[in-house]
């Protein structure tokens, strides 16, 4: 049993070292214009609905809003929910006509995203993989978050049964899910490859070719890791956040 534990520990250590060694600059090297479009089309082919988003201009946002609170992290259009699509031709047009644009993926239609502090996410990913749990696509953001892509919690016929993202983001839910943001209906996240101000980036750790898991299969490990992180860090990343 001790040998088995040692092997798991070794695997976990290698995963953590690899995650921490990922350089944001890799995105620029790996995803030129053609690579960027290929990565976006792969995300769409996996069922992630996409829409154009703002991009950084130095440390500012490409939008015309003075003091934009979420620079390069928000959709270009207020109609992003209806605009979001997996249509290959439309995504190709957007990518070619807006070569600097980031892209968001709208959650709550096909997929949700469990968004946690990166340190907690790295610990959880180590544990999930070591225990053989099926983990879907995972991305990291240069500003310290890790995104776990999962199946959506469902699309009930009765509109009153929708659970909007706001219910997961209010501060009073932090005791139950410390540090966790559950992006579902009415929310979005940036999809790799994306650039953030300060030459930061959003990158895949596990690409969209991985099957989306049930969110409940990840939730216990993620919330436990977030609780450990909250206990070690007196301050959590900003709360709430919708995209």
C-alpha cells in the first residue's frame, strides 16, 4: 500500500510541476493566426458555443468603456447569449475579421464551468487524476484561476426551474463553496487561446477533446481543495464574478 501511495504522490508531484511550469508565452508560440483558429474550431466542435470578446490594448481593454472593470474578459456584443454559436463558418468569419479578439463560451447551454483559485485547482486536479476520476477540459488563466469544464446541470422545460448563475455567486454561498464560482446559465468564461492585459493568457491544460464530466463528480474534491486554500490564504480572489 505504501508503494502505491508513493507512486500516486510521484504522479501528483509531476502534474503540479508541469502545471506550474506552464508559461503564458507558450500561447503566442503555439497559437499563431492559424493555430488560434484551429483551437477555436476545436472548442466549437466539442460543443462549446462561442462569441467574440474584447482583447487587451496594452494594459487597457479594446472596448470604449472608460475604466473597464473586466478588461479583455467580456463579450463584444450585449447579445452574446443569442450570438454564441458552434457554427464553423461563423467562427471562421469572426476569427479572420477580428484577428485580435478573444472569445467567450456561453455556459448553461451545453456546459458549465467550475471556476476555482489556481492553487486549489492544481491540488484538486492532482487528486482527481490520481484517483482515476474522469476529468474533462481544464484551462488556466494568467490571473490565477483554473476552469473545469463540465456538463451543464440541465435545461428544464419549465423556465422557472432554471438555476441562474447569480445563485452560485452571492457571498452567502461561500461557506458551502469557498472560492468556487459555478458558471451556468447567464454566465460565460474566456475560452483558450485568449490574451489578458499584462501579457497574461488563458490556456488549455486539458483540451476540449476530453469528454465533459458530470459536475457532481468533481464538486466534492474541488470544494475540499478550495476550503484548504481558504484556510491557508486569508484573502480569496475577488467575489462575486460572472465571467
